[in-house]
C-alpha cells in the first residue's frame, strides 16, 4: 500500500519535475539519485510503497542542499533560491496537512501531471488484468485515444441499495502510458454510509481502469489508501452505442462494510455530465456523493425523460 509520503517521494524522484531543471545541471534518474545521496535500491523501495525512515529522508534533503551549494557555475542568488525551495519541500514532505498534489505544485507540477507521474509508478509494477491494457503499437495507440474520446469525462453513478439509491461520481481521467502498454485510468468516489471521524473524507475513493468490449464496458476499481481495501466492479452498456449516448445501465458487485463483508450487488446507472474546466471537475468529484431517498426506478425514469431521444 502506498502511503502519502511514498507518493510524495514518487513526485520528488520524477525526472519530469520542473524543480530538478533548476537544481541540477543534468536531470536523469541517476542524477536525482546522486543528488539525494541514496542507493538505487532505496529509491525503488521508497517509490514502490516501502517503509521510509524519517532520519533517512532528512539526510537525503541535507545531501540535496550540499549538492546545490557545490554548483559554483550557478549564480549565488539562484543557489540560494533553490536551497530555499529544498527547505520548503523538506517541510512539505513531512507535513500531514500538505496534500500530495500541493507537494507536487511545489515541484512545479500541476494536478494532472502529479496524478500521471504517480500512476505511472504505481501501476507499471504488476499488469494484473491483461485485457485492460493496449499494446504500444500504432493500431492500439489509435484505439486507446478513440476509446478515451468516446468515454472520457465525468459521470454521476447511481447504485441501487435496497429502497435507497447511492449517488457517486466517476471520472474517466486519461490514457496512461505504462512502459510498453497503455490503459485508460478512472476514479470513482462513493458516499460513506458510516460516520466519519476527524479529517476523514465523507466518501470512499477508488482507483481503477476500464476494459471496453464490443457491447459492454467492464469497470474495475480498488479502494485507495486502505490496508483492507474494498473492490468495486461494474458491467455496463456502452453509452456510445445507445441513442442519446448520455446514460448507460448495468450491474455492480462489491462487499458490505463490516465484519461479515457480505456480497452486495444491484443495478447501476451512469449519467454523463458535460464538465470540462479543471476547477469544476474538482468540485464535481469532491461534492457529488449523496445518499438518496429516491428509488432507483424513479431516478431511471427521471433521467430517461431528460435524454435527447425522450
């Protein structure tokens, strides 16, 4: 399981981080490793979710400062500015209130760049479900772009749970390049039906991928940041094959929260939402989860009535 500090280290060790272009004369994985004063084994261990000892990470930042201070070809004021950034990064990497994406911003990443940098490290380890991947060939690269164009974007997700309906949010984020393969990355948030404590978010977060077939889409998700991670799967119609293209029905499968972890299944409805601006997407993904008293059939009828072909 990847902790918050593991994810921050992934961003820190990325050759794509704009910070390193300021700090080093040449930017490769080897140069970053040397600047941190760590072995290749330690670097990979930290990036792959291994334990990070505070003393070792503090020592790495000390080595970074020493590396920059020795760059005599760099003007003194620029060296001082970079060392100041190192101080800020050191504080932010240990600060629990500094999010992974806020840490990425200090390295010069925007949010999407941070997401991609983390995903490429996390998901390149073990391609488990082979059929979610596309080959790195001209034909498959064209296909992954075609599929993302057809299904990328934001959706409301309605889950049938007895007499109630859970409204969640789904975003098909981007095509993700994983060494010699491609996959389409998705994020799912569902409302919590248990009390939250302290700074806990009022919704469950899931990371996943989709596998697109001729008539249906398989959606496969794993809960984020939980040692006892839940899995959530859906099989839905392909909205692009339906009149209107704005909604799709299907079934979901997961487990009930609790000691017995009983199997839960039911109907699911996806409703596509046209949201393009980054702030609006962020608001949608953090605020669209509701435990509804409206029945699933009533929601299905209401949304069907809004469809262009209605």
